[in-house]
C-alpha cells in the first residue's frame, strides 16, 4: 500500500494504478469531530490538483475536501454517503471518499510520505 498525504490532511492510496483512493486523515477527522454529512463529487467529474472536490460537515464545522492530484473521479463511496460516521470510525479504510484516475503521476511527487506528514501534524 502506497499512501501519500497533503498539507490539507487528505490521503491518497496509489496501490491501484488505475484508480487511486482518496480520503481524510485521522488528524482531519479528529479536528472535525463527528462527521454528519459528506458531499461527494460525481463520477466522471474532472478536477485539477487543489480544486475543491467535496465537503465534509461535522457537528463542529464544515471543511472542503481538496483534490490531491489532477484526475477524473471513477468511483465514490456510496456507503460513506449513507453513513458519514465511517469517516470518523475508519477514515483510512471503509471511510474513503472517492477514487480518481490520476492524470499526471508526476504530481504524486509533491505529496508527503507518512514520516513527513507526521512532522506536519506534530508541528500544527
């Protein structure tokens, strides 16, 4: 499993070269509190790295979900749409948000590995 992280606390698992999986980190869901709603992108939608691709709403606040890479949405987690609390209980597995076909694999080199992300979180 190859997981990379953004400064905005999204993760992307690039194990499947055809469809990378995207979600929010444990740190993000801790900061948000109990997630009560997720607005997921439509299949076929195309985004540029950094675009807002969705929204996560909690009892505390709402937060944008940013695209970690440029690409096309190929799948969304309908289970999460029906049970947003999965973003809290299992953010790195069943609480994933969507899958994206990465348009520019070179963009992955701009993301952080786990040790670099841990430093970011420790300093925030």
